[in-house]
């Protein structure tokens, strides 16, 4: 029988899947609570839950105190999925027309710029508005978003004066180098934040994942972990498992062909990999069309039948060749792990010259997501 495009039959014919371990996700949240016992936890689930699937991740993390997203559309999806918890727009709103949406969806917003203050002031002149909880963001050294630290008092007073802004104004900053445990920069940012906010009331929030793990003095009232929840390594050279965190996503596929090649044979587009001896090459159903990084060179790690081996040749859209010369038992149908429980995604990311976050965020729609 011919499979029609988009039918289950067709999807089943491609054995490529991202398995999301929701129990591991829940345990990672508990671990974060252990590490920051006096703080509330804003689970950062932007970019479709770091590529793990926004709704499934939010339901699994219902023990969090709030969710952080970057786009209003993500917040809309969370409300549509029945998530009633606080949701914070981490980059704030961008135009006046966003404000009624924030009110209707009961969203908190980060306020990081003069232009947003002006929009809130203009909206406050209109009748019948609901109130919006504001997170006043200060720039203490990241130099990305945030009011200058010495403008904190004035911005806070202006927010306070607005009927559209909720009573509790949270104070936050973002750390630029919290993943460098031996750098004094985080302490400098903390000191600037403390000085800028000393006279202001409201809960405080500084810590991303790396700060949760390595800088207890930044935990304050709210921590804002993202990567650590998903078991991604957030400190260079130190796997998440070292901090008691587990991988949540396992990207897998199967072997669809096994071929022998003679010495001198080139494998894949461009012929960049040439066999230097008789080799067995397994072809697997994964490629950059699924989100596996095209820049991963020959020699990138991969696991087949639970044994680690290496990729060979260029990654193509649908296929990836792997070296199974030393694994004579490998055959068509065998399971292959590209990253996950047996192979930290950071190792693949390092081979491809990127970070794990980019890889998990980059899984494409043709990959079947499964939960366990
Ligand atoms: C403002 C803010 N807080 C927290 C996070 C979470 O960061 P991480 O994934 O490193 O924990 C992010 C992500 O970039 C962010 O932009």
C-alpha cells in the first residue's frame, strides 16, 4: 500500500524520534529546588521549551512557581493548554497593541526600556485596563536588555505611579558570566544590583541555571533556570550529571543499511572522508533535515547498540553514515542514539562548534516526539 503524505504510515516509516523523559524533567526541578531551597522557581521554557515541546514540558513542570517565555505566542499556547500559573514575558512587550493581550492572558512582563515605560504610561490614560505585573530589569553588565543601574529608582517610581501596573514590582538582572565559577564578574554584577535596588522594595531575581548551580549568593527570591531543567550542561566541561541533573531529550534513529567499503572509497557528498582500510559503514535515518547539525565533522560521537562509535563523511539532509567496522554485530534496524541518556548532547555540540541549547532547539517538525 502506498503511504499518503502526512499519514501516520508515512511518519512511522521514518524511525527518527526525540524521546522526552518527563520524569527526568520533574526530578531536575526537584534538584533545583534542593539547590535553591529558599527561592521560588520560574521555569524558563522559551523557544518551545528549549525544543522539548512547550505544552508537555509545562504540564510536567506544574510544580514550578511561574514560567518564563520570550514570545507572547508561547504564553498564548500555555494558557490554551490550561496553564494557570504566572507567565513572565522575559523580553517584554514591543508595541502598545500587545498590552490588551497581556491583560487578557494575565501575563507578567519584563520592563527593560524607556520605550516600554512610555507605552505603559500612555495605556494608563485609557479606561478599564486590567493590571499587569512588572519585572523591572536592570543592566548590571550584560549590556543587552535593562535600564542602567543608576536609573533604577526613577524607573521604579514611574512604574509605581501607573494604575495599569500591579502593586508588586519584581526587580531583576541577568548574569553574563555565571557559567565561569572562577570569574569575579558575577560578584561585580551582584554588587551593582544590590546598590541599585537597596532603596526599592519588591522580590529580587538574578540567577539563571549556572548561577543556581554555582552562585548561591545570587539565588534571592526567584531563580530562573532553563537549561538545567532539561539536563543540559550549563558550565563548560562539566556535564549536568555532575550536578545531579539528568538528560531529558534522547534523539534516536535506526540503521537502515549496512555496507562494506574498500580502502580508498569516499563516503558521502564531497568525498571528504576516505576509508583507509576495509570498513563497514552503517547508514542511519537522521540528517540536518531533522536538526542534526550539518557542521558535525567526521569523527563526531554517536552510539549504536549502546556502543560509542563515530560519524563518517558529511551530514546530509536525511542520512548520516557511521563507522561500525569494529562492531560486526550491527545490522539493519539497530537503534542509534545521536544524543541523550548515553551520549551527552554537549559532546555533539562541541564537535559541531556550537552549544547544546542550539541543538535541542533545532529539532525539526518531521521528527516524531515521544514521551516517557
Ligand atoms: C532573562 C533570562 N533568565 C533566565 C534564562 C535561563 O537561562 P539558562 O537556560 O542559562 O538557565 C534566560 C535564558 O537565556 C533569560 O534570558
